[in-house]
């Protein structure tokens, strides 16, 4: 009788351990799915940042051209006589 009870106890412990293992595997599967999703999101954010940096570089170049044009215009404007007539 004691042997049967010991075997039953061991079987019960084994069954509980298997149930715990199944729950752990389920949690692990969910965690892996979250990691895959997070990795895709990170890759998307990296692409957005790269694209944004390229746009910023283009804007800076356009701003430099605009600044040069404004400087030239101001230079020409300042060379004009104040009354609008050309010097004789």
C-alpha cells in the first residue's frame, strides 16, 4: 500500500510539473511573438529616422541656398542709392 501511495504521489508531482511546463511554454511562445512584433516596430522606426535625417539634410541644403540668395539680394539692395536714382 505504501508503495502504491508513493507511486501515486510521484505521478501527481509529475502531472503538476508537466502542467507548469505547459504554462511556461505558452508564456514563452507569447513572449517570442511580442519580441517579433517589437523587432518589426523597431525596424520601422529605424527606417523613419533614416528618412527623416535625409529630409533634414535636404532642408539644410535648401536653407543654405536660400540664405545665399537673401544675402545677395541684401547686398544689391544696400548698393542702391537711397533715392532710387542711379548715380551720374
